[in-house]
């Protein structure tokens, strides 16, 4: 049975940005509900190939019907941090284009037991790969105050991150923090008045990033994308918060995540990508249809 999983964001713009050749080889790094995958397949001939990645077992149900109707579609059941390894394993050579929609799927947010959303009561989980060990529950109960302070400040950009970390550590000594409601009860005194939703969103973002090692995974994916793309191949990335977008922007501009762009002996910049589109955001109409698109930012580059 196909699951109602996710509404694809910036669908038309991302497909146009990929500049699809009918006989080309493409990768959709975040299969999810298959929205982008289905659209890419409509632009490919039978000789064209599409390899889609997803580590979430819930997403695999959506691949069954697509595979039945498209012999040139392949689902890779792995995290996209293993992009280069998987492409080499398949012995398909260099590829023509990569699309990475970095957002958490609507299905993951709306499935209460996954623990991604503070709107529901469930165990603190937040694992995108349900086979991994580390959960959000482990983090709030086992990380040191210093570690919690760091992830809340950096990944959540929470202003009172130190107080929040202290509050969690002091309360977990009395009783283990198991569920989302347990956590909300513990941190109630830290939440600024009239900013409950914003504050909880920042906290849950920080925990989710840490659970899934999201920023490191994005860095690895960007570096590997350059290695697997053909010259002239397109890389299209859709991000949803400033931490992700900053990594993408820096890598597209400089070929690295920090510092200035490197130059050769003659002063020429050494970078693997040429920026095609600086920034594309959803239209007001798309945001009205799909409110979760409001924070999306798309960047497009081409391998030099």
C-alpha cells in the first residue's frame, strides 16, 4: 500500500534546474514519498536511469508501485552519506544530476510515534534510520550539561541554551525523561512567554540534528557529489534552515565549508562548482498550498 508521505517542495523549479537529458543517469538522494522521483522519471527515456536513496523503511512502501511501472528506477536503501560508495558499487560511472531535498518528510512529522513533532505525545525518538541506536531520549538523559549546551546553542540557536541544559540535567536526576511531554514539563520554566512553538521547534531541531548527525551527513554528501558528477552535471539542493543553507552556500561558492576559497599559483580560484542559480524560494501560492514549504531555499550548481 502506498503511504501518503510528503508533498514535494519546489517540484517544477527543481526539475527544470536538473536540466534532465532523457538518456541520462540521475540520483534523488531523499526519496521520501517519491514526488520528485516520479517527476524525474517522466523526463527520462527507457535508457535513462534514476537511483533514489532512503534509509527510512516507511518510505520503501512508496517505491513498490513506482518500480512496477519503471524498470529504469532503482531504490537504494541507505543514507545519502554513502552516495559515492553506492554509485561505485553499481559500476554506473559518473552521473548527470543530483537532487537533494534535505527536509524531514511530512510523514515523519505527522507519525506521532516517530517523536519528531512536539504536537504529539510519544517517546523521544527522532531517528530517521530506525535501526540505529541513538535516540533523542538518550541525548536528554545521557549527554553532559556541556554537550547539551553546545547542541542547543549551535543546532537550535536557542538564546538561553545554558539554562536549558542545566534545567534538563537537574531534573533528570530526579526522574528519567522518557516522553515528549516529560521533556515539555521539565523545560516549561525556560520557555519565553508567547514563544512556546518557536522555542520547542528550535529545541526539537537541535535534538533531531544531533540524533541523525545531519550537518556532517550533508557535508559528506556535498563533497561526494562532486566526485560522482560528470563535468557539466547539475547539483540541486533544497534546505530548510540556516545551518543547512549555510553549508550549501559556502560549498557552492568556495568548494569548502569554512574559510576563503583557495587559489592556484596564478591566482585562479580552485573550486569544483559553478553557481547556476543563487537562491530560489517557493512562491506565495506554493506556500499557501503547502505551508511546510515556507522555509525552503533551493540552490543550483554545475560541476566545472
